């Protein structure tokens, strides 16, 4: 895996931009943005970072990343 610092910084910034929304709404908005705007390779790198603990993600960013991973897992072709 390459250095995930750039992805972490971007995701934390996205989370900061929607932090004024109710938590569940913010999580859904962030996950939708990542799904539509981040390339599959970027999302895969994010998931690998989560597997390593995801320590530098804000709680809101981490929740959105986990939601995205759950949605990706639910909709992955068999």
C-alpha cells in the first residue's frame, strides 16, 4: 500500500465539511461522495487503511468509511 496520508487528509476534510449535519446524514453523504467520486483503487486503499486501524481518521470519517465498506460488501458481485 502506498502512503495513505493524502486519502486520510481528504476524507477528514470531507467529513469536516458535513459535520454540521446530523451524524447519520453526514455519514451517508460522505459515503455517497466516496462511492461516486473516488476511484475503486482509492476506496481499496482506504479499506486497507481501515484494516490497519484507521488511526488518523476522525470518528465521523471512520464511520463513513465503514459504511462505505459495508455497502460495497453488500453489493459486490459473487
